[in-house]
């Protein structure tokens, strides 16, 4: 499948994109939210990084912070660091048109 990358006129054969993923069980039978299939991974990671940064800010504004809250803040900071560490290599591979990239990841 050939995809056009936003802002370019050259088709890219193997862009890494998101897969459909539902989450947040609101009842035993239903999930309330989903990630849409086909979003460029670099875009999805950039948005995830912003969500994680907001969660860190919210956690740091809570006074007095509990041990559990500090644990959650550190876990979110670790997740954000991973996202931010992966995003540049994906973008670099996308720009090179790496044959290692696949259309979607499950």
C-alpha cells in the first residue's frame, strides 16, 4: 500500500502507523475509548508525550503529594522518557524511507 506523507508529494511504501486499539473498560462488555488505525507513529508518539507531560504537571501540583502519587508521577515520567526516546528514531527512519518499517503494529 502506498501512503502519502503529509507535507510531501512523494509516496512512502512502508510508513509506521497505529493499529486500532480500544481501552478503558466502562462495563465488562464495553470499552469507551479507542486509538484510530493509520495515524503516523511519530504523530501518535508526539501526542502521547504531551498527554504524559500534562499528567506530570497535574501530579506535581497536588499538595501534599502522597507516596502513591509520587510513584505514579515517576511511572508517567518513565513512560514519557521512553516515548520521547523512540520518536526521533522513528522519524529518522521515516525520512530515510527505511524498508524495516511496517504499515501497522499490533
